[in-house]
C-alpha cells in the first residue's frame, strides 16, 4: 500500500458515522417532515436539529450526517444551518445554557456589563461551562427584545428581561435550587 493510499485510509476511518435514533425520535422527525410537500422535506431541517438537541443536548457530526441522509440534503447544507443559528449546540453544554445579548442596542443598555457580571459570578469565561456542569455562558445575538435590555435567554427558550445584577443573582440561585431538586426547568 502506498503512502497516499495509507493516508486516505486513515482519513476515512476518522469520518463520522451517521447517528442512530430510537423509534420515538424517528417518529418525531417524521412528524416534522410531514408538514412539508414530499419534495421539500429539507424544510424540516431546523425542527429536526432542534429535536436532536432536545434528545442529546447537542448536535454531533454523526447527527448531521444522519439528517443529511434522512432529509436528502448534502452534509454541508445541514452543517450550514447548524452553524448559522447560535441556538444549536455543536458540543455539550451545561444543564443551563445562558446567552446574554450583546448586540448593539443591548450593549448600549448594559448587555456587556451583564455578561461580565455573570462571568465573574460563575467564575468562568465566555464560552465556558462551570466545573459543576450547571452553567454555560455565551454571548447572544439580538433576541427581538431590545427595549427590555439587558436580556438573556436560558436554554434557548426562557427569555429574561431587564436583568439587573439583583435579578441575575435571583436567576442563578433559582436555577441552582431547581437543579438541586432534580428538575431542569
Ligand atoms: S439587541 Fe439585544 S435583544 Fe435586540
């Protein structure tokens, strides 16, 4: 075997394998696909990516490969969607992912200060997860609530407005308490 053949063999062994999903998850994908005409099932890609994230916590290369086959899209087209929207996690996060909006209108009303405050409070840098695995902190794009700045989003779903330091303290304490009681939301 030539050096080139050896290299290409090794490269191939590093390629992800399509993920496998339970019958229940497959049924959820199918329900999303059924909302669109037969020849437009790729329109369900965002919903299917969200389902993967709800099930696995993040979207792996194998998940993207599965969806590309399932939705008749190229792997790159799926990856373009998963990397365009910052609500998709491409690696594991803490139990609570907090996105603080740092776009300009929020910047003008304390958005960066809110992010800095949470970094200090949680003792992590932006993009990091706390050692106990509870919190991941990220900057966020405009959440359509500029008048409520500073705003943040918990786990891509729960919007928190007018986040003063006191309200952020309450939020973090409340989430810690919720986690300690064995519930996530
Ligand atoms: S700029 Fe922050 S919500 Fe719009």
